[in-house]
C-alpha cells in the first residue's frame, strides 16, 4: 500500500494549488482520509478530513478557502487550496484509514511542499 501526495509548489499569495493523494495497492476499503500540514518549527496539524460517505471537516484556519474532496473509484483524495496565504506554507501530508491485504489502520504518504510567497 502506498499513498502518493502531489501538487505542491511555489505560488504567490492569493493564488491556488490543487493537491492530490493517490492510494495504490490491493485495497479493500478506505474509510476516513485526511490532509495534515507541518510548518517549520510547528507541530503537524489537521487541515481537512473526509469520510467515505463524503462528510467533511475543515480546520477553522482554512474554512472558505480550502476544499477537500475524494474520488472513491480512483482511491484518490484532493485538496483545492484557494486564496493562499504565506502562513499556509508547510509540508502537506495525506493519510488514510484503510483495509488492505497487508494493512489495517492508518497509513501516511510522504509530504508535498507548499510555499506561498508574499
């Protein structure tokens, strides 16, 4: 099982980016998926989460600017980030609570760096 996050990059304040997290391997089910971020010198924090049924939860700091979504047929989750601010600069990680032939529980992907310049 592998989670691959992509879509990070350098963007100016006010710009947009779309992150993707693709889950590969022999997957039986994926329950809640989530995006987290960790800025330099800070603890990792939840950005947004989405259940298999599509219920979502967004951190207050990103509400109205970020939108989490998923495509269950593709085992892929997205994070649309609009109106980016310099304080959004961080490494963004995805995770998934899943059941596969080898794993039952939460798996993490490697991070993708988002840098927002002022």
